[in-house]
């Protein structure tokens, strides 16, 4: 039994225009030491899936399915059950480090809050652990950094502080929700390397949420490709990069700009992301898919295994798509 | 957290909080400083002025009583620096008392508004959904009742007591404050540090206390400084109608009312002295509020 088991997770939102189906039937297992990447464009439901797992959905959202953490179902659990797990055993890093820290609190106070809450540390112990953790995320002069207010440190530093805060209680699972999106490219690489090292040191399971194929390569063993709230393809990262079997994954891979090949125009996927209100049966990618038939638009797609460890949700045969 | 901050002081370098930045900006704001100086002047006069007074507030000077218009004017020789009122009581002492009571009404009423309004608004905004709806509709209903009318009714029914005036003004004034705070809380709730605190398992009350209220404080302070003159005006209006503070106590509004009633009989000082302090106090608070807004919310300029 894996540490975190997600089965058939569905997330909906009630809006003024009607219900929105944000996530439809995603599922995965994650154990300590493993890395799972969830990739998809904005609005594909990848963030809402993990928010649902941690019970952080907005008031107008609700979810169905099964999320087992350490054997117990925690989906829709009351905060009395979730609060001791949050940060303590399952931590999350958010996308935008510029707004992730309270501007009116010293960094030391914000870091200490988690430790006094979950571990019952004294102020001094919390401070010592915070300094150790800031050292671990390679912040130079951790002591003086603790004294500062968030507006006094740079964006890259703040993301490191956020990572340090997430790791303070040595969680079993770390969810990184687009940890590098708001950072520039040189810092991105540093943060990704750092995350890998820390995962190795602490033996955490990591869920990496991103829209950037370049971030996934070499960072995750397994990946899930999402589109329109559904899983399109799932399997080992290397295998998917080598021969993707879903038209959407192939289109995503083809749209990565490359410098090692002759110059050509940037490739994009024609069409627009799906309207999530559109709850009809059929493949969500069909309107933009080169291989779609009328059958694709009508009949639902199902995620089926086709090789060891690999699954795809497409009605067209693999040979034809490739 | 104070001890933690203490422990950190040893390490030397100290960060600049947004508050200390705001203080620096405020100190560069001439208008705000003028407001602060005016308020200091009024406060100093209200607190220490009574040491200079030669007459108690309710002692009638029988030498001027018969002929106030000629004998009761401001004079240094008989100790009536601001003259006397039409009964021959010392206006200097009575003005000081009036300032004290008016300021007390303004400050206590504002304090009630700030505490009740902030707690109510933050709780409503953070809870969201149905709870928020019910709490805000209750505010709407209370707001739709003409507050001055209710206040006058209260004073007429339960007698003209100053305590009732405090409570009445305070209880009616938190409504706007709670709406402002609730709106601000709704936008704060979307910030990622609130989400991060939720994701760290911090309980709701702690989030409101440690993360939401400090971030609301700047807007609450600005609104509160602008609320104080509003309260003073409301109290003056009530006192002008003769329903507020009762004799021998007085307030600026009551003094102005009395002075205005006799201004045709050659005793203009009875109107001008209280009016001067009334206007200076209001200006001080308005200037201070504007200065604080510029200092605390630099983006808004």
C-alpha cells in the first residue's frame, strides 16, 4: 500500500453560470522517495486536484473520490483531521513566492508559527530549526535573513524560504505547485536542483505540478499528462519523452522550442483550451486533435493500460497517432 | 512572538517592518505632521489647561452675572481668559471640559467601532458563504435604520446620560467599519500567504488574528482617524439639540449651541472660543487621517 493513494478524484465548482468540472477521475499512487509530475496547461485542473487532496478547495468547490493517506481516507475530512497532517506530514509550495509570505511578519515569526503549532517547539528551538532549514536551502547568512521582512528579500530567496518552511516539519509528501513559474530561468534551474537534493536528503515523496515540459525532464520518474481535467497519458517520464502515445502529449513535446535543430517557427497547438462547463461526453482534446474522428467527439475516452506501467486515454490506435 | 524578536536582536541586523517604512513616509508628509501638531496642541490644552484656570466649571461669578455683555468678556485681570457664559461661569474652564468630553466621545466611540467592526467584519469575510451572507444582511438591516433618529429616541426614552451617548454612538458606528473590514478581508483571503497558512494547518482563529488583522490594520487606522471627527460632530449635533451632555457638564457642541443662542447680544466670544477648538480638532484629525493614508498605503497615491 502506497503512502498516498488517489482514486477516481473528481472536483467540481459551482459558479453563477453552472457547474464547472475541473477534474475528472484522476488517480495515482505516491510513496516516499518517489517523484510524480502532473503536467498540463493552465486550467487543466492540475492544481485543483492537489488542493482537493489537501482540503483547500474554495467554498464553492466540492470533490468526490478517494484519497488515502497512510491508509485513512482524508478527502473531505474536517479540518480537525486535516490540520495535523497539513505542513506536518504533507506540505505544499505555492506558485508565486512574492505573495506567499505575510508582509507584516518577520520571516522568523512565520517559520516559527509552523513549528510551535505542530511540534510544540519553544521559540528558541524553532529558531534553531529555522536557521538549520534555511541553511539547507542554501540561503547565505540565514540568521540575518530570519530577521528580515518579506519585502526585503528577493523573489528567488523567497521561494527558497517557502521551500524551507514547507520542509520544517520533515513532511512525508511535498507538493510543489508550479514552484518555478514565477522565477527567471537561471533561478529555476537552481530551485529544481535544490528540490531534488532535498528530496534525496529527506526521503520525501514529491508531487511536481507544472506546465513546463522542460522542468519535468530529469526531475520526475513518473508523469501524468492532464487536459481538460482528465488524464491523457500516464507513465514513466523517460518513456513518454521517448515515444509519447497520445496526440496531446505529442503536440506538447513538439511545441518545446529546441536549439539543437535547424531554425523553424515556434510550434503551437491550434485551437483553444476547452470550456470546462462543456460537460458532454467525448475526448476533451478532440476539437484540437489532428487525428480526431467523429467517434472521438461522441464517445467517452477511458484511461487504459497498453504496456507495463503505461496508460493512455485515446480511441485512436498508437501506430496511427505516431 | 515578542520574546522571539528579543532573541533575534542579539544577532544584530534588524529588518525594516512595513510599519517603520510607513513612519518614515509619514515624517516626510507636511500635512500629516501639521495634523499631528494641531492634535498635540489640542490634547495639551485639554490635559494641562485646567492648571491655568482660575475658576471651577460651575462657579458663578456674581460680579459679572448681571451684565455679561459688558463685564464678562475675556480678560486677564479677573481670571476669565475666555470670558464667561451668560450665567457668569468661566468659559476657559468650561471649554477645557468641553474638549475633554468631545474627545472622549470621539475616541471611545471610535474604539468601540474599531473593535466590534474589525472582529465582526474579519470573521464574516473569512467565514464566507452563507455565514457571511447572514452577517452582512444583518448589518444592512441595521444600516437601513436611521441611526440619528434611533439615538435621539434612546436618549429621550432612557434619559440624557453620557454613558448612553457613548454606547449609542459606538454601537451605531461599527456598521460601516465592519463592511470595510469585510471587503478587505475578502481580498486578503485570496492572498497566497493566507492559503499557505491554511495549508500549514493553522486554525481559522489564528489565521484571522495573526495574518488577517495585522494586514487590515493600516486601513482600519486610517478609517478610524476619519471616524473620530464624525463622532465628535454627531455628539455636537445631539448636544446642540439639547439631548447630549447635561449641565453642569458640557461638550464643545453644547458650548457652541449656547454661544450661538446669545451671539446677537454682544457676547460673540461665547461662540468663537469653543468653535475655534472644535474646528482645530476636526482639522487635526482630518489632516492626520490623510497623512496616515498616504503613509500606510503608498500605492494609493
